[in-house]
């Protein structure tokens, strides 16, 4: 899976889970935290989705605004985690 496919999967979740995302018709660069679309409790929902959907583990240290700022950042973060776990598994 590439960044674009990962981003579309994350975008679908965000649009389904957060009514403000649908109302504002966000794109992949919309700042989710800054715009108030995802709050601190919503971040926990996003983390749970990412861990389950992409079979990754996200540590507390990785819960940074940069990793979760927008859909594109999350997609890049997830791709990096998946590539890292594949490298460890080899």
C-alpha cells in the first residue's frame, strides 16, 4: 500500500467518524487538530483505527502534532511504521 492509498483509507475513516470533517469537506492537507475537527479524544479514536487497520503499534512518544496534523502526515507516518516493521520482520 502506498501513501495515496493509505491516505484515502484514513480520509474515509475521518470523514465517517467526525461530522465536522464532512461539514467542512476537508482535504488531505486540512489541519485536523488546529481546525478543531479532531480533538484530544478524537486522536485516541484515530490511533485505535490506525493500529487496527494497518497492524501497527503507536507509542506515546509518536503521538506528536506533526504525525497527526493532517491526513497526509498520518499517511506518511503510517507508511514509515509499516516499512519499519517489515524491515524488522526480515
